[in-house]
C-alpha cells in the first residue's frame, strides 16, 4: 500500500471505527467515551485493532532526530495507569 492509502485507511478507521462507535454509546459518560477513544487509538497504533500493522511512534528532538520507538504496548501501559481496558 502507498503512504496515501495507509494514511486514508488509518484516518478512516479512527473516524468511523473509533470516534463514531464511542460517540454512539449512550450508557457511557463523556469521560468514559474520551477514555475509550484514547485507548482505541493506542490499540490501533500498537497493531491490535483495525486490521492494520503496528506503527512506529518516535519522539523527535529539536534537530528532528528520532528517538526510540515507544509503540507496541502503549494501550497496555495506558490501561496500567487506570485508563480504559482496566475495567
């Protein structure tokens, strides 16, 4: 897939597969919905949802040099902090 195709699939999954899903849950508070969106996006980046491969997430320093990839277990680390998925 091209960069453009991957970007489109990624963004469409966030819009239609994550945001719209959580927005339509009437039994959740606003905080629970925001928490669910955050957890779902981290799960997507880690490659555990959306049928997509995992993504690299690297911080850039002031010179634009990439640091170490922090992805792979972001959703698990988020849940360990008391975020969604820890229910």
